[in-house]
C-alpha cells in the first residue's frame, strides 16, 4: 500500500511549473488579445467607411450660381484633418440607402437639397426678421456596429462643423458690404451657418440590442460548438472504454472497445453534427421565443445556426483529437481569446491594430457574426456578410477535416495508438462491465 500522503504532491516542482506556465500564458494571451485589441480604437482607426452625399441643388448668390453643398463635400473629401482615419465614400442618396442597408457604411453626412438656398436666405430680407439656420444631417448605423457607428458619428460631426465654419468664412467675405444691414443674430449665423442634425440611417427594432444581438447570438453558437465538443469528446472516450466517468461519488468504467484515432474522430463528428440540430433549435428558441430577440428569416436563421455549431464543434474536436489535453487550451485561444476582439462587432476591424485585422480575416466568430448580422439586420442579403459566412464556414470545415483525419491517420499508421497493445489486456481485466 502506498503510504505517501496525497498532499505531498504539492511539494512536486513539476506540478507547480507546469500549472504555472499554462495558467500564466493563458492570462497573458487573454490580456494581449482582449485589452490590446481595444485599448485605443481611435488611434488605430484607419479608413473607416463613411458616406458623403450632396443633394444640394444650389442657388443664386450675388448674380452667380453657387452650390455650397458641393463645396462642403469637396472640402471634406480633400481634407487631411482625419489623418486617413475616415474613408469618405461620395455617393447619391439612393446608393447611400443601399450601402447603409448592407452594413457597408458606419455612418454618413448628407447635405440637403435646399442647403444653398437656406444659407443665402440669411443675407436676404427674411434674415432681418426671422433668420433660419440650415441643417447638415449626420446619419448613424448601429446595425454595422455600435462602436463603429459612434466613431463615425464623432468624425462626421467634427467634419460637418469644420465645413460650416469654412463656408461661413467665405460667405462673410463675399457679403462684407451688406453685413451692416443684417441684424446681429443673422451675422452670427452667417459666420457658422449650418446646424448639425443626427439621425439613425438604418433603424433597428428595439429588441435588437442596439445592433449587438447579432454578435451575442453568434457568440452563443460558437460557445455551444466549443463546449459541446469537449463534452462529446469525453463521452465518446468513456463509451469506448478509454476513460472513466465520474458521476458524483460513483466512478463508471466501461470495457475497452479498441478504435483507431480516425474512427474516434469520425464517431465524435457524427455525434456533433446530429446534436447541432438540437442545439441550434434550442438556441434559437431561447433567444427568439423566450427572450424576444427580434429576428426575421427564421428558417434560414435556424439552418445557419445549426451549421455554425456543427462547424465550430468539428473544428474543436479536431484540435482535441490531434493535440490531446493541450488541445482544449488551443480551442479556447482560437474560438474565444482571438475570436471575440476580432469579430467586427464591438470594435470595427478598421479600428484594430494590424495584427488583429489579419486575424479577423479567418477567425470563426467574425465570419459567423457577419452572416447572423445579415440575417437579422440586412434582410439576409448575400453581400451584407451572409455569403462570406457560408463560404468561410465551408472552408473551415474542409480544413478541419483534412487536418484532423490526415494527422490522425498518420498517428494510426505509425502505431501511435491511445493504449499500447501490451497494456490492453491489463486494461480490459480491470474494466467494470456495462
């Protein structure tokens, strides 16, 4: 009988070193991925797409046809004040509606059709009695991401205010001779003629979480796939007799059924595909049915949910099968640590450091949340993220299958079995019958 007290293992240096290295590295990596990606979104922002629309019809000013809206949009487009942080997309109102409705823009600045005529009215007789300030409209788009929409609104408002002062300076110089005839209020308005109005460019239902339900629902699907892979992997190993199963105070161990590594992954993947139907159904029932999340295209949402869980689950099963115990750490890093900050949901990709933008090109949560956002907010349009979601999930499934079955097949051919042949007889003798 072994007389060594169990607590003496705390004196074992390898236990402390291995546990310390693993937990320390995890803490460091999560800090790098989570905090590093979001610590300075404004400083890292580059080419955030924002619409710029001039609907101004122009007006006569001092016997000359003038279009102040064109001057504003041209000055904003050529201005280097944003330092390359904003990518101004010049377009008309019809194009703007389409781009906002696909989540391609985080916001927009619109010059109304009567802008010049409203400005010139400040110098006329109407200004002496009731001067009216013309408006520039800043549109937001929370459906493309709440933080991205906020960043776009701030940059667009700043640009609109600067453009108003620029136009006012020019008008003051042009009408200097008539300044004395205008009341003080009109002269003040003429120096800074435009008021800024903020509106929602693509309104969402009140049960859309201010544009975040797509992200949280996609995260739900990823977590379901990742955690269920861990459960399925353990249950398959138990049923095959490779591991025991603790049920409270009871320990159950089944007789060994020798299976190759390839066969084990095939069994686990089959179970994952089947159970993803159950999980996808319950996930949608909980989010839409119980919690009241706003959603349309329910059959498509269900199919996409099932596929996303299955693909993530098979990817996680592959890492667990190929790398063994360290595979769970890799699963956590790939599907959570690196995925959440690069999902293009809380922080737009354009506001991430370069390394994280690279990760966002293939990290699974970004691809899945893009498809969910298209289904929930953009009428399931393919070029709003749905097509990319399907394609990237298919590519991920192919890569996981080729990598997983390829490496495990090599393990099997090399005789790297999970239980060596010489210990199988002893293992079978000590197994508890079913």
